[in-house]
C-alpha cells in the first residue's frame, strides 16, 4: 500500500506553567484550539489532568526552591503568591481552550489504541509551536516569528514577558496585561537602559503573567547576559530573513579552519565564535561535543583532538 500524509495547522496560545523534573522549570504551556496541550509532551485534557496528579505539571513552587527559566537564568524564590492550585489551574486551561474554540468543535481525544501504538513505536510528541501574527485577514496572510522570555520594567513593576520578533521585522512584547510593539532599532536601547533585564542585584518582585507574583533572588548569578539576548534577537531576524546566523557563520569558520588550520583561520574562527550569543554556543556541535572543539582550537590550540 502506498502511504501518504498531510499536515494541518492548529492554532493556539501560550500560558505559564511549571514542569517538575528533578528541579522546577518555568515553561510556556502551549494550548491549542483542539484541546491538546504541550507540557514537554503533547497530551489531551484527560492526560493533562494526569500530569497534574503526578506532579509533572504544577501551578506552584515552594519558597526557597530554585526556578529555571529557559534561555534566561536560574533564580531562588524568596516568596511567592500563586494564583492557582491544581484544580483551578486545570479549569484555567479549559477556559483558555474555550476562548480559542467557543463551541468546542473537534476536540481531540487520544484513544487507547493510539497510546498503545505510540508506546510500541517509542514515540513521544512534543512539537515546537510556531509564533505568528495575522497581517491580513483577506487570504489569511500571516507572518511567522521566533521569540524568548525576558524580564521587563514597566510602570514601576517587573514582568516576565514573551518577546517575539517576526519575519517582517516587527517585534511584539506579550503579557496578559499588555502588548507592546517595537522594531529592531527602537528596541536596542531598551536592552541597554535596563528596561529589559535578565539579572538583578537585590531580591526583585516579578509578575509571572496571569499566574503568580514571585520575589526572586539572583544569588546564584546564573543568568544570561542581557547583551547576549539582544544578539540572539538579531540572530532571529537574520534567520527569518534568510540570512546567515552567527551560529552558521561560526560553523563555516570552523570547517574552514579544519581544511586550512593556520593562525589566520583560527583568528577568524575566534571572532565568529565570540559573535555567537554565549548561551547559544553549546548548540554549535552535537549533544555530546557541544562547543568543546571550538574552545580547544581557539583557546587551547596546543591540545590535540582525539579522534
């Protein structure tokens, strides 16, 4: 039998959530109009309830514990006011689905047969959501984007927000209380003047969207440098524009050095490597090597690589 397949775009939105997997991870919980939810695994509402029951997905973190925010840092929670418990958080997710799909049409439920098949094939789906906005309803013209979470100072309060850069150069800052539009040039000074930030000297109260309010301590000093986040934003623009990113330029310089290993190509590699956002350099190699060979060539060229 000849096999074919198709794909269908399912729209949704993001809300805050926490994964407990050894430690506590703040996540954007992807909620879709068909009732599916991605909590590091794409699940239906029944399975989501189970994830809450077994404490994989949780709505609160105890005081004194650390919270890890991907691409931003790891912080200690000094105090917290959480908005939800397990029951009300599950209800919150359901309400978001109803906002996306008021009549609850075509809500997807994973059958026992599908679960068994996925287990047999050892597959666990966790699709990456694609940010987009509708530029024109006529013809439903959209623009795709890429983004990350970051702290912002606004009206004497501090928020954790999603910052998304779209392929046309527009940038949007999303929070349940506000949305702000920027472009790449106008936003640069906000990274320089402290409006956007990643770390802080004293315990700082942060509003986690429609989820809670926490006072965080940066005593771990394990946050990404704010300048590196702006470099990452520029990389997003280059990627979406079809231009080389700093990672691609660095990989090309690495291959060039391997072909012509001399002082000139090593210096070119060094410049390309240091242009990559520091927290992104681990993605230059594979999961095992990361950027270790880049560092060896640039900073410890006397050390020979083991093959």
